[in-house]
């Protein structure tokens, strides 16, 4: 394509809600045969909500409110979207947050901290295993049910003992299934990539028509998966919104950020989708094909 035709297409893209930062990527986009989608905030709305709270201890002092107060007090120091949902829930229950004595963040796993002399760990299976928390299997059945509904389970341990589990739900974008069907109709392989657990990820993927799911991935593993697909000879577009998507966005042939996403993701991407709708993704790829097809 000529520089002129690319300039025209960049303008057209802007009109359809796609900000093109890198004109060269517009040419590459016409050849994309694989689209990798982050789950949270890309396939889902990124507006998670705590929907279930289960207290597991027989300690009468630790009721639902005390549990949510501890969770909120610790999670207020995390910037993860799941943390925001937990803090919002604690606030909605009119609970007063306390200042923890210590706090540590574990990328892709959760958090730990000390509150009133107790050690807390809040996060996924990986974190619980690392922290030596046992007895996770007592909630297997409950968590299977939640995961089947696409909900993300979070374990809560106090002083090494599992004391609670909560479910966090993030609604799927209304246009996600349609957007993915369009990609597939164009012969594009669609892969979902997420730090979330496999069962939850598969339930969400099934609802939007994605068969290929790579779950339980840490941020550097997201990048590794993109590089692996490229090494197979695929031309890969990666779509994401989080800090943890940034390395994968940089490594993809075409990095696409959600406009609702973090600044780091937007800076790392070639395109930004201004609306949170996923259908603009198909529009952008179609535009790039038209650009390259018209003027050779
Ligand atoms: P993604 O954004 O793809 O879901 P992340 O790497 O951000 O992946 O998170 C992966 C998982 O780590 C989450 O699904 C959750 O189980 C756990 N996690 C991350 N941060 C927190 C947190 N602040 N509190 C509890 N769990 C967390
Ligand atoms: Mg995300």
C-alpha cells in the first residue's frame, strides 16, 4: 500500500473507533490468521462483582462480615480488578477498612498480608499451594459449580488455614459471541489466554464460541504463548487490556489494546479499540484487508 492509502485508512479506522498508532501494523493486520484474546476486560466487561461468600471456619468470631472486612482491608492495596470487586463488596456491606501491618502482591496469584497479628493469603490455587495451605479439596464441588458458571473462585486463608471462598463474576460482553463468530468465518483461529483457572476460562470460552483456551498463565507466559504461535508461522494479533498483557501485546505481530484498558497496555499496542465492543476488532481487520487489496 502507498503511504497515502495508509493515511486514508488510518483516518477511516479512527471513524470506526480504532486508533492506529502504527501504520505499518495496518499492513500486517491484513495477514492476521490468529487472534489471541485476553479474557478479563477483553471478552468480559472487566466489571467483576462478588456474587458468593462462603465462610468455612467454625470460629464464631469469623462471620461473613469479619471475613469481608479482612479481605477488603488487604485488597484495598492491590490494583487488580478482582481486588476492586472485593473492596467494593466490603464497602457495600458498610464495613470499615483497617490498615494492614504488611502487604505483598504475587503477580497472577493473589496477595498476602498481616492484619491484627493474623497472616492472610487471598488468591488462587497456586498461591495457596505456595503458602502451604491445605484442605482445598473440601470446596472442590462448590468451586466446580461456580466455575461452570464462568465465575472465578478466590480462596481465603488465615494463619495457613482455609477459612473462606468467594466467587467473582464478570459478565461477558454482549457482542463477544458475534465478534468471534465473524473472525472464525474469516478463517481466523481464535485463542483465549488468561491468568484465570482453566474451568472458569473454558466456561466463558464455550459461551462465546472459542475452543482454544490457554489458562493459568502468568504474564511472561502470555508473551511466551504469543511467541510460540508466531514460531508456528502464524501471524498473530493479540488483544488485551491489562498490565499483564503488555509484553504479549509488544510481541504480537499486531498488538491491540482495549481503550478501557490500562495505560501500559495502550502504550504497548499498535491499535486501540476505542469502544469496549469487540466487533470493532473485525472492522479493523476488514479495513486492513481492504487497504491492502485496493492499492498494491
Ligand atoms: P487475568 O487478568 O488474565 O485474569 P492475572 O494474572 O491478573 O490474570 O490474575 C490471575 C489470577 O490470579 C486471578 O484469576 C486470581 O485468581 C489471582 N489474583 C490476582 N490478583 C489477585 C488479587 N489481588 N486477589 C486475589 N486473587 C488475585
Ligand atoms: Mg484483562
